[in-house]
């Protein structure tokens, strides 16, 4: 059984699309551990603010099946992949970690660089798994968050009804 961590982000009908993504993940994988939901400014482009969170789950599926499931959920939400990489989106599901796997392949980088680069990924991941060790750095998520430049990206928790 693999422990998987997934980031969820949206800035188009964000509350609705995050709820739909969580429901689809629950249908596919059962019990989820959910972080709080955070609002942040768009990173890499000018756009509406994003809502972001991280979920953890256990699965028997291999990493490729999980990645395909996430892509299918994005597609079902109307995700448009024709625009620039950094753009508004209905929902973005990023496979952050799959156990302690390190994998760099076309379209599948695990662990995701965003873990240590973006507050909107690192803070919710630290919230649900502070003692989780990053498979490349060897540091815990708590250590990464403690050392993160918190002035570099604005992020704040919001009330969110699942």
C-alpha cells in the first residue's frame, strides 16, 4: 500500500471544483486526509487568486495509474490544457509524493519541485504530514516550512465547507 500526497488548486469556480475533485478522489481511493484550504495569489502569471490544499491517501495503484486517475479527474472538471503552463484553471491535481519514490520521466516528476518552491503546496503538506521526510533533501516537511521564506509568497487560510 502506497502513501500518496496530492495538491489541489483552482481559481475558476474554485470552491465548486475543489469539492468535485475531493469527491472524485474519495470515490477512487476512499478515505482521504485533508489539509485546510488556503488562498494565495497566482504564481507565475497575473490572474485571480487560487484556492489550494493537499490531500493524502493510501492506494494499491501504481504511480502511473494514480497519475492517470488525476488527469482523468482534471479532464472531467473541464481542465483546458491548451493555454500556457501558468494560467487559470478549473482544477489542478499534482501528484507530489508517492511513498519515497524518486522518478523523473516525461510528464511525471516525483517528488514535485513545487513542494519546496511554493508556500501553497508546502504549508498544507506540512499541516497534514510535518514529520514526512522529503525523499531527495532528507529533511522533514516541518523543517522545509520553518526554513521557507514566508515573505516570498502570500498565503492565508480560509474557511471552507467540504
